[in-house]
């Protein structure tokens, strides 16, 4: 698995646009061979890790990798 980790700082509109593009790609079946993980930070300071695309095993491995980079 190649690391293409990026740090992005987006406003609300950019997040919505990105989510809409991902949803359209998923509906079109374009995420079968792609797996992504995102960490969503909430205004209360908590966060949620999500992964999508790929297989269940790929998603689990990517979430593990994301969590292993926690400081």
C-alpha cells in the first residue's frame, strides 16, 4: 500500500463539495479499487475515523494505519 497521506484544511463548503464528489463516485462504482480513510474533527473536540471503498480488510488496515500515526 502506497502512502499518499495529505493534510488538508478545508472550510465547510469544500468539505461538502468533496463529500458530494465521493458519493457520486461511489454511486458510479468508481471506488471499488480505491480505499480512503478520513479523520473528521468535530467542533466539540472529538473526532471520528471513517474509511470507504476497497474491501473490508483494506478499510480495516487503512484505519489501523491512520490510528498508528496518532501523536
